[in-house]
């Protein structure tokens, strides 16, 4: 069974003002060719297909065409993320063809999607979790947990009301005005709502595998910030966000401990379920495997239950300069009765070279940077401060998108201390010499002194 895991396409996003439509189109062509060449049985897209709830028309057209072509070749399972509109993305999903499943509702998290293998037999079970917003899913999941598992979460004090569900949320909570006082709710955290969804998954997975003649591998899709926490978890093993994830709240209510995927949210059905084999994660844009705490790994391995492989495919394109040095990829999986037998990162092609250059103006304009005229650049300018540096750099590099000045480190005592007796123009001269890499010229010092005298005279005339 071959599965291709991808996420965080962010169709409609721009890069420092540059439209990425051509890059996204090239990626979708690559995806279609990869499905054909590798004989992929299913493609899983784990959230943030669009960059915003109301995407541009070109992005809608590209997704429509891509899903049509993909579903002609393979199965596709797609979920919304925190940037998508679950309502818009999931519109008419019940009417879609058999080869395409868009799981945008929270009440379907424990309904296994059975993927057929190349011979048409059941090959894998997929549980597709849409993004579960803590503020709304904490209200919508308890009725499911109560009806299907007999759980009884705590009750909300009468003065609290249900917040309106955001468009990206998969919540089924009614409007606040319809919610009766004392309604059950989960704690306000992403850990709580994802754990609740995984407990629903555990119960269904136990039913699916009970009495089965052969073990089907199980995959869960989730859009969340997942990282190991607690005893046995080290900082070196923590998941690494990048600067393009605009709404990551590291260490806050948005963090989901990786261990909940091994324990299935602490479900009593976890042992009978046989456990998950793979978590197809979305949300972080850097491809990476998420570890489980060492203590938990030892505990689970001692029971003979397989440990799930947790992985972010990452975004197919770099959305910030900090992401550019890291490869962009999709994950190609091979699954069998014993779980994941192969996991490979497949690089995605890049239509734009994205680079950060650092150096003095003389170095940046030198022949060593020939051939970078078409690259999308961020420049960190060092050395002597030159007044027309920006204009000269833009003439050399038409695609200069960001420019920052890196001032030299100020040595202790290099700038005179400010006090009542200080000659302020002299202080300004010393600061410019320290920060600009050279002493101001007599003409520049004269301008500073004239400005200072004019300001002092204006203040004295009031």
C-alpha cells in the first residue's frame, strides 16, 4: 500500500508581495507525475490547502483542476486546516465521487475511510481529523463522546456561553444563544480536543480490527502543533516551527503532546485497537519527524504494541526566507500489516531560487554573486553605511525583496554616555561612527549640528 502525504499548500499566498501561482501550479504537476510514477494508492492532504478562508479565484480553479486530475488516478483524502474555511472547503462533500473524500466535519472523526490497495482489497484505514479549534470543538465533541463512549465531561457554569465557531473550525457547536446552561465541555486546549477525537478513533479502530483475518494499518490525519512534552522529552527532540507559521503559539493552548497519538488520547480501547501506525501531520512548514518521549517509547514497546510514526511533510514551497535552506518535500509511505515499512521524503521542485546574502556593499556588488539576478533575495548589509546602497543593490538584483542593515557590534565605551554636560552633536557623531562603520564626514557633522541648533532654538522660543 503506497500513500503520499502532503500538507500546507497555502494556495493564494504571496511571498513578500510576489504571487506564487506559477510555483503552486508547478507543484501540482509534480504531484500528479509522482502519483503516476510511484503508483500511489492514495494522497493525503493534511490541512491548509488554502491560505485564507476566502481564497482568490485562481486558487479555487487550481484546486478544482488538481483534485479532478488526482482523483482520476488515485484516492484523495483532504482535510481543512486553521487557515481554510471548513464550511467552504467541505461544501457538497457528501456528493463527491468515490475517489475524493473531503472530511471537514468533527462528527466524522471516528468514521474510518477504507483505502483499497492496488488489487482492490482493503489496504489501510484512515481517520481524517479536520482542524479542531479549541474554542469551539470543546463544545461539539462532548455530545459525541457521551453518545458513543459514555463519557461525561464536566459542565460549564451557567454564566459561560459558547463562542461562535470560526470559519476554519470543524466544530458543530450551536450558536451561543441556543446552548443551554450547564452544557458539557472539554478543557480549552488543543490537547484536550485532539485527545477527545483520538478516543473516538480508538473505539472505532478496536471494532474494525476485532475478529479481522488480517491487520489493516491505521493512519490518522491531524492539523496541529505536535511535540513531545513531559518526562523523557528533550528540547532537542521538540518540533521546530518556522517564521512563516503566523499563528503558532509555542508552549500555549495550541500544543498537542506527541504521546497522545501513542495512547490514543488515553483511551481504554487503545490496547484492543492495536494502535496507530502513522500520523500524517500538517501545520508546521518544516519537514520533520516528531519523537515520542523516551519513557513512553520504552513503556509502549514493552507491551508489544507498535509505535506510530509521526511526521510533518512540511509545506511544498518556502513561505519565508528562514525556510529556504531546508528541503521542501512530500512523504512517500509504504504500509503493510506490520505498519510502516518505508518512509521517504520526496523533494518538491522549486521554480524560484530563494536566498539570503550577507556582506558589505562592495562584496555584494562583486562578481562572486553573478547569476543571482533572477533569485528572490534577502540582503543583510554589513560594513560601511552608504547612502545610496539600496538603489545600487536593486539595480544589481531586481528581485531584492528584503533589505536589513546589520550594524557592527558597539564596543563598551565607544559611545559617550548621555549626561547634562554632553555635547549632543558629538554624541551623534560617535554613534554614527560606531553604528555606520565609519566616522561622519565634516559635511554630515555640520548637518547634524545645524539640525540640533535649529531644534534647540525652536524649543527656546516657546
